[in-house]
């Protein structure tokens, strides 16, 4: 699998803002002039909003080649850091083709989860994954969401707020990693008994790779896809025993997690997670280390990192066998 790092050499920075709306109609009324102004000045506009919102904006403004829709999150996207990594890949492609991008994002209640923590994790992850990109990102949230934590997180993760249509400095803003220290990334839903369980140390990584590849091939994966996923898991497993604890565990579910198809792996170690959002910033070519989690994120459909009192945990999803 070819992995490209298109990190820009020019000095650019994410502009990250937050706005609030009272109703769907109110949101559309806010978006139409904002999107129209961006298109008029020649900016490509990337929409990460509900389909009905995108439809309403396109109906009001008419067709425009510079107006694009980013991919839908999908039914298995329960990880804010995974969605941020996916958006970073899409936006890197767009900025390479079109230069600076105006991105509009919208809260969607179906992604709230049990407590709304998804949104705080997502916006904190945006602050890292998009930090070096020429992107003007405005995230819109309802004034009365189901979970108060959504508004609390929004006010901590955005450097700027929209007030009367104008951006003003947000005095409650915190750095992305400070936010995640206060609002840790949520753990994903528990899965059933794994199909494969391996306890390993640094001297057993070859055995882990071989056993996982055999399991994936037996489950119907093509060799290339199996080798890619083994590479991703190996990067995480190596980090676990080098930086976490001398011993770690690998769990494998070959039939997915009940929502998405394909294999799911989890790597668990007893170490302390120093960076709550690892592998989101694209590494510079001159950086010899620190690439493992970033490489794994490029390979996997989903990669979610969380920690608790027992240690650090990473869940990887390989997608449908091909």
C-alpha cells in the first residue's frame, strides 16, 4: 500500500470557529450567505453537514463546481479522532488541488453517543489533524443539544466564536490536548469473546505478525489487504511494548464489531497514555520516529485510542475483506 504524506511546506494554519443555531431553518439562513461569499471570492467550500442541509444550501445558491460534499461518517464511525483523520485525508487532497478551503461542519445528533463526548473529541482532533492546513473551518452546533457537554466542549475547542456573524476571540478556548486531558476520549462499545487472543512482548512481535496474517487470510482477506492490516497492527503493537509496558495483549475479532464488516483488533498495554490524540498530525519527512500511529491511521478505516486506569488501548478496524 502506498502512503503519501502531503504535508505542506508553506506556513499555513487552521482557522477554527464555532457558531450556534436555533433551528434547521436558522442554520440554512446562516450558511447560505457564508457559503455564497466564500464561493464569490473563489474559495472551494467543503460541506460536512447533514444531507438535507447540503441540499438546502445547493438549492439556494445553485450548482457550483467549487461546492463539494465530504464523505458521510458512516454507521460505524463512533470515534471523533477517526473522523478527523479521515477529514484530514480528504482536505489534504482538496488543498493540493484547489488551495485554501472553506469547510462548514454541522452537529448531527446520531453521532452523539451516550453523552455527546464524540463532538469534543472530534473538534480537539481537528485542532491537531488540520493544524498545518489552509482551512477555514466553522462548526455549527444547536443552541439546545441533548447533552450539555456538547456545548461545554464546543466552547473549549474553538479559538474563535461567531457573534452576530463576525468571528471574535473565545476566552474559554483550551489547547486540543488540554481539552482531552479534561474530557478523555470515550471507550468504544464492548465486543464479545475474541476469535484470537495473544499475549506478547517485544521478542514475540514476529509471532504476532505471522499469527494475525494467517487468521486474516483464513477469514477471506486478500494477501495485500492482510499485509497492510498486519503492518498497521504491528506499528501499534510495537509502540505498546516499547513505550507502554513490557507485555501487551492483542485481541482479534474476524467478523467485525456487529456494526461494520471486517476484522477488528485491539492492542492493550499497562502504560500511561502521554498523548491523548497520537498519530493525527502528518509527520515531516525529516522526523525519523513518531510515524507508527499515523501510518496505522492511513491504513485502517478506523483507529481509536483511549486510556483508563488499566492502561492504554487501541482499537483498529480493517474494513471489508477484498
